[in-house]
C-alpha cells in the first residue's frame, strides 16, 4: 500500500479485498480484527490526499469497503479518520480537505453508524471553518450539512453553538443549505 507505483498500489488493494473476504469467513471477533487492519486504514487515509485522482478514488473505495465489512467495527474507521492531522500536513489544506470529504462519504454511507460528535470535534480541531483555503472551508460546510441531514438540523447546530469558528453568518449559511436539500 505504500508503493508510489500505481499498478503495485492497485494490486495491493486487490489483495486487501481478498483478505477482507477471508477475514469475514473467520470466527475472529471484530475487536481482534480491527487492530490488525489499523496500519492499513492509516495508510489508506494518507492516500486520500494523493495528487493522483485514481489513487484518491481507489483509497476512498477501499476504505468504504473495509468499513462495510462485517468483520470491522465502523467506529475504528471513524476513530482513525478523526485523529488529529499533523500541523505540517494540515497547512497546505489538501490532507484536511481530503479527510473531510472522506468523513462526509462515510456519514452519507453509514448514517447513524458514524459518531457525529467525534466528526464535529475533528472539524473544529482542524480549524476547518476558518482555514485559509476556501476548499477546506467548503468541505467543512458540506460535511456539516450532510450531518444535519442525517442527525437533524438542531442537533448539529446546537453542537456548534459554542464554537468560536462558527459565526452567526455561517449558521445562517448552514440553515439555508439545509433548506435547499430539504426542498429537493
């Protein structure tokens, strides 16, 4: 998974898929399997910010496949995805944006299975709402609106109430984006 050669990387994802099929057929409990895959999940999360779109897409798909496996507890994926990003990786914004997009995909796919409080804490901790890059701010806004759709408008906005990064104007923007989605 660490190879920069695209063919080797894609071949390793095929092997991961085969391994997941084998792990699902074992009698091992989730709490034994999740730690075995933690380094793989961390590696895949790192690939989300790759400059090659094919690597990003395949990493996202692999992570969603691992998360949907019956032998993995979704919370282990959420925990790994919401670990603080090192400051040198977060400065450029690509890693933070990629992680926010992945968390949005994960929330959209698994709904209530994703710990929304942890996702909000991660977003705030990365200062995504006030990031210098508009792409990061937009990814954070989109993630919040997705969480509002799943968990309810007031629940999510209430959790952001004490956040200095979220102004009244931003709250209004969240509400208007949510209203547009609700109408469709």
